[in-house]
C-alpha cells in the first residue's frame, strides 16, 4: 500500500494509504492530474476512421471515439469506500436505508463494511482497525440511543486514531438523536438527505 499524494487544507500530505493504480485517496482524488478521455477517444477514433474511410470515416470515428472516451472516464472513477457505524440494537433499520441509497446509480460511495452486534473474538479492536484501514471514510448513523452504544464509540475512537475521516448523520429527523460519546465537541450532526450525503462524501464539512 502507498501513501496518498494528496494535500490537506493545511498543506500537509495526506496520511491515508491507497491501493490499486490510484495515487490519491477518495478525499483527494480531485487533486490527481486530469486525463481527457473524451479528447483521447476523439483523436484515436478519428485516426482509425481516416485510415479506413478518409474524411467521412474520420468524422464518424471521432464521434464514436468521443463516446467511448466519455464512458471510459466514467468507469475509472472509483467510488468512496465507507464503513457504517451504527447502534446495532436500535438502528439496524437505518443501516438498511443507507445501504439502499448506496445502490443508486449516481451514488458516490460503496459500503465496504459495517458494525457488528457482537464484539469479534480475540483482539476485536485490532480486527475492526484492520477493517477501517480498508475504507476511505466512516459514516456514523446517530439515533436516539447512540450515546449509550459503546461499540459505536469504540469504532469512532479507532477512526480517530487512524486519522480516517468520518461524519455524523442524524438518523431520525423527527426524533432527538445523540452523538456517540467518543465524538468530538466540534463534530456536527448533519441532516440526512441525499444531496447532503453526496456533499459530505465529497469532503464538504
């Protein structure tokens, strides 16, 4: 695993690790050099079309190449991997709702893992830590009793120790929801809307 090449708002290099071909984590992928896939597709398509059909072939090839380049650009955009932290005993229904939103065609994230009801056997904190190291962000769904859920607080502490970004969602709009005890005083409890969720995943805090 390599360290992200991105810079934080303070100009410090990001501490997160990245896998695969990307050199940037999901929060800093916008800092990566842009590749004009549409332009490359047009140029390649035009050249190939010209070889087979002169100017008309070049025009058709450029059009088709541009379409392919557009789709290629979409495909390489990796989604943010998230871990869902929630009160398993009281808010499992909210996790199901968030999992449903993750299936939207335009969703910017994918669920990698989530809280478990029973603590894992052995050194369970290290096992959770290992899970968290494989995600880009943690989404904490807050309900009416989240402040009493020790498991959620433990997961937040681990995320803080590993410097993994997280944010808190107000799980029940018509109820009084509470932050986990391990949350910082500066951690905001955000309204859960689809537009809000996309902004938060994108790093808007």
